[in-house]
C-alpha cells in the first residue's frame, strides 16, 4: 500500500479543474467589486471638484479678488458647468468672463449644465442645483442656496 501511494502522488485532473474554477470565480467577483468601487470614486472626485470650485469662486467674490490685466474691481465670480468641463470665471457673466480656467470633468458621468455667479462682498447668488450621475443610477446633488451656502449629498 505504501508503494502505491508514492507512485501515484499528485492531483487528479478533476481536482485541478475544481481549484481553477474556484480561483476564477473569486477573481471574477474581485474584478466586479473593484470596477464598482472605481465608478463610485469617479463620482465622488467629480463632485469634490465642483464643490471646491464653487467654494473658491465664492471666496474670491467675498474677498473682492481681481486677477488679470483687464480685470475691474468689484466683479462677480462664478462657475459654469458644461457637459465635459467645469469653468471658473470672473466677470458680469460667463459670456463676458474676463478670466477663465477650465477643469475637465469625468467623461463617464452626466451632469446638470448651468452657471452660478457669486456677488462681490456678500457671496449671494440666485441659487443653483447640479446633479452628477453615473450609468448605474448613483448620483450626487450639489446645491447652492441664495445666501451662497454650498451643500451636497453623497
């Protein structure tokens, strides 16, 4: 009996196939979970960029910051959201903006297009709501109140 075990030591084809199938199943689950985590991170990063730009524009308006050679004192500051970018500007409106800085948005996400401008010294605005969503239905809502307060959902 001892000689028989030593001569046939090793794994059978069925054992190898079972081990490989279990490994492939675990790897597949890990891939699906990591892809889902990536999409969630992309949504949060895009939302955080929009919130940071809104806070920056509001702070510049409150402190009456004027940047550039053509700039006049006392202009509002704002953020314009397009389908593929966030644009930080200063001026009476986005169309008449004197200084612009564009920040690309995540291409796999959809977002509400619009513009919000903060009044100088007070930071007040007419208010705005922006919704950023991914293809799975997850979304984040960024709201700017008329007092200039910026809130968001996860």
